[in-house]
């Protein structure tokens, strides 16, 4: 049995390290610029999964190095360049410190290394990596000026745009920066890949692998470390990441996709991101929004199939276009159901904090309504109290007049009558 002081200490430690580690963020503001920049980079790595936690960033970075150190190095470089570029452009400091100007650079750096045909440790690749990562805040700021009219996030649209531009500009035959040759995805639905030869263990592993494919990684160990990082910050995000990846895997089976694509997680990563975004991050988590998140994940899997086929004709990867398009559609839903409540971007946090914010908002609204109703009930009473002194004063005056008149008739002294009248009053 764990003693009560040990339990309270453990609980405080969990609360300190989970969520967005706001106390650590406040402490970082008083530290040197280099330490702050390290915190912003780690938060940028996690913001790919809608998480704002530097400790989770350490776990994800460890998973990236476990997958491929060269990819991890390019990802960290992209995050660093993107964050510094946002500082030089004087973007919003709170957004920079939360890693919101770093996560697109993370994906740009990793996926440029993934799609490079020259393999690992081709150092010249760092040049286009730095250039494209430097443009991430520029594209993000430009898209935000449009998306803010509808209070929508830009998601990973800058990453999609910049990586597709780089691959389209270089191609498979470029002498310095050749890319992997992406063939048109028009695979026939082969009958020999039946349910009988499905590997159940590979299907189970495809769920964490699908989460890892958000970062372009196909190792189940990397996916497991990413899920652990999500669990540390928000169990709700971790749960919806697994649900979304599983929904994508099942959709791939329903659409008779090649088994190797399902096992490698290519059907899960877009659905995982969509399920996280709708399931508690941009909507307050209820059972209605949970079903909405599952529906969005299934819709995103269908869109993944369609967009990957269309993009492969242009020799381009699907990236996270399906996630961006499907999630933006679901965020633009208009509903009169109170349970489907989309939060303003200015207050969006992790799901548990979003629920806490909604409860506090409802409590303050109830307090204001009760205060307003009580003030309306007190208003008539105050009017009556204001009328009472005028009525009693006139009555007193009448009594004094009657006493004086009776005293004069009886021949009494005025002073005696006055004293008697005042005594009566």
C-alpha cells in the first residue's frame, strides 16, 4: 500500500507533467533565451498531434531517433528554423511559445528526408530543408489571415503546400535532390488477397503504426512511444488517436486496399488526426462529438483513398491533405444541438481542459442569470419601501392637525398639545 503523502506527491507530479505543463511554461519565461527556444522546439514537435507538452516532445523525439536518426535530425532542424523564422517575422509570441509555428517545420524536415531518393546522411538536403522550413511561418500567416474569418485553424496546410512544391519542382530525375518515384495508384482489387490470408497480428500492429505514420514512421515501437507521449499529456487524445487509426485500417479493408498499405499504417494516420481534432480538441467532448469524430475518421479514410489516387497521377504524395480537407468540413458544421459546441480558437486547449472551461462558462452564466433574476425581484420591493415614508409622513401631519384643533377647542396650551402630538408620532 502507498501511503497518503506518497499518493498526494504522485498526484501532484502527474498533474505537473500532464496537460500542457502550464507551470513549466510560466517558469520558462524567466529563463535564458536558449532554454526557452528548446522548450518551444519540443512543443512544436508535439503540436503535430495537437499536444502542447515538452515532455511528450522528448518522447516523440526519442521515437523519431529510434526510427531513423537522419529523419529525426531533419525534423528538429525544420522545427528550429521554422520557429526562429516566426520570431524574426514578429509573429504572436504566445503562439510561438506553444509550438504553433514549429510543427509544420517538423513535418517538412522529416518528410523531405523520407521522400529523398539519396537516402540517409545526404547533407546537401539540409539546404532545401532550411529554405522550405523558413517559409512555413510565411505560409501559415498568409493562410491564417483567410481562415481567421471563419475562426478556423490552418492545420498542416503549409506543410502540404511546401512539400508538394518541393517534390513537384525536383522530381525523380533531379541531379541534386532526386525524389522517390511515386507511381500512379491504380492497383486492381486482387481476389487473391482475401480475408483468409490476413495477418491478425499485423492488423493490430497497424494501429500504432498508423499513429507513427503521422511523422512518416512505420515502426511499431515509434508508434508506441508516440502513443505514450499522447497518454502523458491527454488520455482523451491518445484514445482518439487509436480509434481513428483503427477506423482507417477497417476502412482500408472495406475498400479492398492492398494489405501492405494497411499494415504500413498508410490508411490510419489521416484518420487518427481527424479523430483527435474533432474528438475533444476543437469541439467540447461529449458522446455526440465522439460519434462525430468517428464519422469524420471514416470519411477521412475514404478521402485518403480518393486523394492518394489523384495525387499519384501527378507523382505527388497524399501527405495530410485528406485530414485537412475532411476536418475543415466537419468544423464548418452548423448545428442547433447544444452538445455539439465548437470552441473559439483563442480558448482551444487539450480536451480535459476544454471540458473544464465549458463547465466554468456554464457556471458563470448560471450565476449571472440568478443574479439578474434576484435583482429584478428586489426592484418592486425597493419601490414600495420608497413609497412608505411619504405615506406615513402625510398621516403624521394629519394627526398633528387634528390634535391641535382639538386642543384649541378645549382651550389647552399650544406647547402642551405640541408635546402630546410629538409623543404620539
